[in-house]
């Protein structure tokens, strides 16, 4: 599996990204976009917590072995 190197973003890059978003979507849509992003992150965190807290199966799955005639 290849390792992806992602450089950290400085404040100048973040300001540039914010300006591009404002130009594309407009200033009125920013609260709506932020709210949707926050809900998505919250739902993702909740789903990962539920997955980690789910009880593991206590009974192993029985596997049938197939015998071949020699």
C-alpha cells in the first residue's frame, strides 16, 4: 500500500481556499455548507463509535470441510 504524503496547509492556503469557496457558492451559502459538513462529520463519528462498541459474535462460525475422494 503506497503512503501518500500530504503537506500541511498554512494560513495563506486556507484563506485562498475560503476565497475560492466564497466565489463559487456565494457568502449566503456558507452557513448552509458549514452545517452540512458538520452534520456529516458528526454522523461519521457516531457511526465509527457504534461500530467500535458493537458486541463481537461470541460463537464462531462453523465451517464445513469438503472431503475429496482420492
